[in-house]
């Protein structure tokens, strides 16, 4: 968790085009309920944004879904408490409409969800 906040683990987002940006990150230090959260936003809606499919007339974006790959670099710099898979794969995703949200929103959401 510290590695996400202090930058040893870098988080990037991959899609067909570079259309996502990291907004914030927050570590919840609360004993067995400790967790880390990060927020990101879609910066542009493009036809090639995954998932999409080719049609006879071009590309058709599925506007009911979105797909983004989260890339975590620096995993070799971290001493894992249990193992990497347990730490990285126990997560949750939430979605908000695009808008201007305060930086503290990532902290609020991280404190609101328990992964126990």
C-alpha cells in the first residue's frame, strides 16, 4: 500500500488510445481494514475505445461497457506482506459520471469500502 502512495508502484491505464489519466491515490491505514485506492478518468470518448467491433460501415463502440487495462510497474521493488496476487487482485471498481470532483473523493471512497 505504501508503494502505491510513495510512487514505487506506478499505475497507468491502457486502452486502444491513451485516453485515461490517474487522478488521485489514497492509503487507508486502519488495521485489518487497511487498503489503498486510486481514481482515474476517461479523458476522451473515441470510437476505438474498447470494447468495439468492426462493422461493414466502420467501427461500432459499445457504449454500455468500457474496458481498460491497469498496468502496475515496479512490482519487483516491493516486499509483499503475503503475495502479490492477493494484494493486487482483491479490488473493487466504482463508476461516477464525468465531472469535477474534489481530490478528497478518492479518500472517501477508500474509507467507505471494506475488503475484510
